[in-house]
């Protein structure tokens, strides 16, 4: 499992990662046919849920959203059989992410509410923060800016209360850097680009070196925030560093979508500038690699 998570940290979702996760899940489920205690069976179902969730997450990152939905439904079944609260929390968070990518705002809100009401979120402020920030994203998607702000504040407060306990490996992505990154997304949605820029800078200052994909995504949010403040040349320079961060690796689908959004906004604001034309040439070169 650790190798799969580390591959996702570096490169993001890709087809080989999803395949490897599903093959691992199949091997885990084969073990259910052997004699084992109830505790072991639950642990095996939790592991099956984790592997299937990795496959679903890879598909979300690739924007193969129908396949992601299928895998998440399987994962939710395994999580229920495992009776493991952190595993169930992970599934709800991923369901909220998937609904966000599908632009299904009511489903995004419902999944975020389920994550926020889950036993893991009730027992541990760390998971409570994770659920609250998903609520903030859902409220922002629905245009309820006041509720988005309130939930974001609650997520930040919960995180401050969280103890340094041992938690599953998959939670390593969630810390001050990721919380600030998500805050930048929310504030960009809320039409507050100056605050979004500040949060993106805070995120980038704390993202560990091995979280290559996360650094590139936060850089996308920084570029969008700069562009929306009327700084297209600076924003274009920032957006160009996304390709450098990814070191020639194919951009995951979610990142391509953000870069596409930036490209459209740039050419709406500054279509005839030299830096916009240079950006278009760079983007064509990078896109031709994938």
C-alpha cells in the first residue's frame, strides 16, 4: 500500500496505479476464503476498501469519472464490512471529491455531510477538520459563501485541536499545507483572489518535497488567484512552473482541467501579449507529450 500511495504523491493518478491497486484488492479478497478470525476479516475488508479507493482516486485524478464512481461504490461496501471508521471516512471524502469533479453539487454536499457526521470525524478533530473542509468546498460550489467561510473556519479550528496521534498512512496528505491549498480553492471560488493567493503561498511553503502532484495543484491555484487580481504576466510565469514541478510527467486530468481554465482566462484578459503567445506555445509542447 505504501508504494501505491508514494506513487500517487509523486505523479498523481495514472492507469498503472489503478491497475496495481485493483490487483492488490483481488489478492486481499482471495484471503477471505481462508479460515480467519472476525478481527482479521474486518482488517482484510478495510484493506480491500483502501485498495479500491486508491483505484477510484486515480480515476478521479485522470477524470475517468464513471469508472471512479464504480470503484467508490465497491469501496463503500468493503468499508461498511470492515466497520473501520477511518476507512469509511476516506470513502466519504473521495465521494465528495468525485461529486465535485462531476459538478453534482447536491451530491457533493451530501457526501461532505456524511464525512462530517462519521464516527471518525466525531471522535478525532483531525478527521473533523477533514470533514469540515469538504463541507466548505460543497457550500462554495453551491454559492453559499457565508456557510463556506464558516465551515472553513471550523476546519481550521479543528485542525488546531488535533493531537499528534498515529493515523493511517493515507492521511499523510492532510496537514497545514493541504488545508491551506483547499482554502485557496474555496477562496478562489468565493471571488476572494487576494486571500486565495495568500493561502496558496502558505500551502506551497509547507508542502513536503515528495508531494510533487500536490505542489503542482497548489501552484495552479496560485496562478489563477494572480490572474483574477489582474496580474496576467505574473500569473503566466507562475503557471509555467507547473510543468517544471511535474518534471515531464503527464499531467493528471484534474491538473489539465485547471491549466485549461487558466489558459481560457488568460486569453480572455491578455490575448495579444507576448507572454500569452509564449504560454500557448509552451502549453502545446507540454500537451503533445501526454
